[in-house]
């Protein structure tokens, strides 16, 4: 017995992959796919704001906005760097590759295509089994949300509400049609009032919000002075959201990433 | 002359009407007018008039037709001053306007004058070149400040720097308009002193006007006015350059008794119309009004620069 235990190939710290993730969403899914214990062994660097699970805060945090430090990443001696097509600059990714570092670039996260996205990440991480489980959790979560939404309609609730999501106070930044949050709202039977705008995070005027008169206003708490933003809407008593007292401050951590936490947060909202 | 005032007054009324009613959603009109469009129209009048009058007075007391808060780096100095004051939590404010901006504007203007006195004199283009250098220095300081700032706040800072009239409330708009009226009124009241500068530096004292004292007071008042304007709405370029030149052409005189009030009115017209365009042309988005004024102002600046080189102005 002792013989077999010692003869089994035990992965030493030196042979473990050294992974760097360049968006909080990728870090979160990496943990989901590899499992927390394994991921914490393999991750040597994560981008700033990677805070879920909380243990990620102990890993070297890399500032990536507006650009990341290539030297800092190289100093971590990573064997795999996972970047994002829409969140990281292509010229910086190219520089990493010129340093002969292994860089994989993930496509933008799409709410309706997350299973494929998760399986692709799992492939990069060489953990197909973990990927299948994580993708299943996602599709089950979506199915649950849709059931909940259908139940709400059958119970006589509003079939669809117009929602305005505010990401930043001044200028007012919202989510447009290219954001996964627009698709997420559709999944729960609601509608983003700025889904017709092509950008992911467009700037809009306050007057445009008044014109589109949303039923609900969601303020993501990443915005500075969230309470100030909430108060700034309250004086517009003609707004349906104000009249119905439907201005909510939501955790940006839950809503800024297309992760399982988003599904849970959406379930709680309805 | 009365006709010119009537024309400017009517143009201002028309500009305000456009700003208030262009593409207005009439189902929610009272609310939008009271809370959004009226403060915007008032701040546009306040800032437009302040910048145009500041430009006219600067061109006179510095004897340089290309002088204005933007080209001489005063606006950049004000923005940098406001940024530093915000970072270090120096909360000296006047109706929500940041006094750090006034200190920044004043510092740049005083430094510029010191450098020019040691250099080739006020008449030369060295003042503009030094102004541009100071502006670049302040812009670099701002860039460093932004690099160190919270990334989520950078977009907000960027939008403010490009000129944004949407964030100002009614009390701030009224305060700035009042300040613009008082300081412009002061310049108008002492317009004869300013007229003495038209005869050149050597002749000013001959009219019984103290060159240094008049210039210093003018610089201090302009710094206060421009500093508060920048703190409220960011950097809005070239209004202070174009309007005084257009008004002088229109008036066919540079005498300040008429130049100051007409610059006040036409500056207000220009920015009110510019802002109406900024908030309605690309709805539901909003354009930064400072970018629009610079788009129009930069070619005019080049044209004036060429004419000045040829000795035409």
C-alpha cells in the first residue's frame, strides 16, 4: 500500500501550470471549471477586481485598465495566459506572444452562448470534465430563470418590464445591445430600454432616459456615489420607476460578469 | 448701435428657445424643462458670456489678438488645479464650483506673464507658444493624474475635460451666471481704462491709467471667472477667441463700452446654440460641447494666426 502511494505520479509545484487570467470573469470561470483548490494552486496572477471566490484576492493582482504591465506578467513566469478579445488590447496580447508566452484569447461573453464559451475555456485549461459540469450548471440556471419568468406571467404579473441599467453616474453610462446584460434581461422576460444601441456600454443623456421612461432603474454599485445617483433620479417624479419606487442598487460584482453569480442575482430579483 | 444690441438680444432669445424646445419630448415637457434644459441654458449663457468677455479683455490687457483662456493654457491650468484640489480633498467651493480651478488658472497666467516679461515681449507670438507649452504641461499633469485615478472614474473625468454642461444644477448655473454678470459689469464700468490699452503699453500711463494695476486686476478677475467655468463644465475652447473678433468686426470698433456687452450676448448665443446641438444631434447620446467648439474654433485660430503673421490684424 505504501509502495503504491509513493509510486503514484504526484504533481509537484514545479510541474503545475502557472496560469494568469486577464479579466475577472475568466478568473471566476477558471475556478468553477478547475475547482477552487486546484485553481488556487495553478493561478499565479489575476486581473484587478478578480474577487470571487474571495481567496483570489491573495493572488498577485494585475492592473489591466487601461493597459496591463507586460513586464509584471512576464515576471510571474506564466505557462498560460488567458486574455479576452473585448477587454484586453490586441497589441498588448501580441507583445506577450512575442515574448514566447503562451497566450489564449477568449471571445466576448454572450449570455446566450455561454455553454460554448465555458467549454472553450475548459479546453484551454485542459479540463473538459470540469467544463461540462460548469456548462451544465449554466444551462440549468437559465432553464430555471425561464421557468420563473413564465410562472410570473401566468401568475398575472407584468409580462415584460422596461429596465434601465446605470453603470456610471456622470456621464451616464448604460448597457447597450452588445452587452450580455441585455440578453440576460430578455431571458427573464424584461427589456433593456437601450438595447437598440449597438455598443456594449454607451453613454446616454438623462433626457433620453426620461423619454424612454423605464419601469425599473438598476444602478450598479461600481459607480462612484451610488446613493447620489439614486437621489438624482428621485426628483423626476414623472418617471414610472420613481412613481413605483423601483430604483434598486445592485452589486456590480454580480452583474458585471457573465457568471453563475449573475444567474443567482437575477433569480433573487424576480 | 441700438440695432446691434437688439440683434444680439433677439439672437440670444432664439438660441435659448432652440436649446429649450429642440426635440423636446412634450409628454414630459415640464419636468425636462425645469430639471434639465433650463439649468443647461442658464449655464451655457453664464459660461459662454464669461469666456467671450474674458477673451476680449485678455486680448486687450495682454495686447495679443490670439489670447484667450484656452490658447494661453489658463483653462488647462484650471482643470489641473481642480484635479489636484479634488485629489487632496481641498473642498473650498462656491456653489459647488471648485476653487482649486481658480488657483490653477491664476498660477498659469502669472507664470506666463513672468516668462513673457523675461522673453521677447507681449506682442510676439512667444506668448502663444509659451501658453501652448504651459497647456501641454498641465495636460501631462492631468494625464498622470488620470493614470493614477480609479479606472471607473477616468471616463467621467474625460467627459468633463471635453466640456459637459449636463452635470450642473440650477443653483450652480445661477451662481455662475451671476458671477459672469458681475465681472463683465466691472469690465464694462471700467471700459475706458481698457480702451487706454488699445494705444499700446507705452501710452497707457499717459491716460492716467495704471498699467500694472489694471492688468493685475483684470488677470485676477479672469482667473476667477475662467477657473469657476472650467470647474463647472470642463474645457470649452475658442469661444473666447472667436466671439471678440467677430464682435469687433461687427461693431467696426474695439472700444470696450460696446465690445464688452456685445461679447457677453454673442458668447452666450454661441455656447447656447453649441450645447443645443451637442445634446440633440446624436440623441440618445450626448456630444461633448467643448469638442464641437474646438472643431469650429481651431480653423478660425489658424486663419487669425496667418492674418496676424501677414500684419493684417
